[in-house]
């Protein structure tokens, strides 16, 4: 008796991949806005249409490493900053938080840490079946 094995089509990205693309797109959008650029500005510099930039920021399609480096340079940030936000690894998330604290005065860093501690205590006190705000 033969058993057929059903596998996910290689043409259809997994929900995890789609989530990563959307997170990277959001990071690109935020970095663009922080740099004071419009989608049209980015499109012109990349030699593509504004709709392509919009799709990129919405996580539709994938982005090449080369394009990510070009965007990071355009936005005045490092390419890993556009990627770290999409990682579910605790070390990457800790590095992203450390970058947020960089450049703050010691008292301001202490304020942020105190509030993060309060927030984590609150979230840990929720029933284990409760859904968080983010996936």
C-alpha cells in the first residue's frame, strides 16, 4: 500500500516566512520615516516605482541582501537593525533592546529598565492561556 506524503508547496511561503517578511517590511518603513524620506524618495533612489516600495514595506515578496544593505545606507542605519526586529531569538531581541538604550543617559536607561521590569511582571501574571498582543 502506498502512502502519499503531502508537503507544503515550495512556491507558497510558510506563515513564519510571511511574518518575517512583514516584520522586516515594518522595520524598513519605520527606518524610512525616521530618515525623513517618502516612499517616492526611496523609489527614485532605487530606480523602482513607489508601488514596489509599498509592497516591500508591506512584506509582499522577498528582499535581497544587497537591497537591504542599500536601504540601510540610505536610511543611515545598519542592515542588521532592519533584520533584528524580525528575529524570534532571545539574543537578537536583547541586542535590539540594547541598541534602543544606546545613547541614553544612565537615569533614562534605568527608567526604561524599571518599566520593562514592570511590564514583564504584568505579562507573566496573566493566565498562561492568554494571548499576547503580538505573535
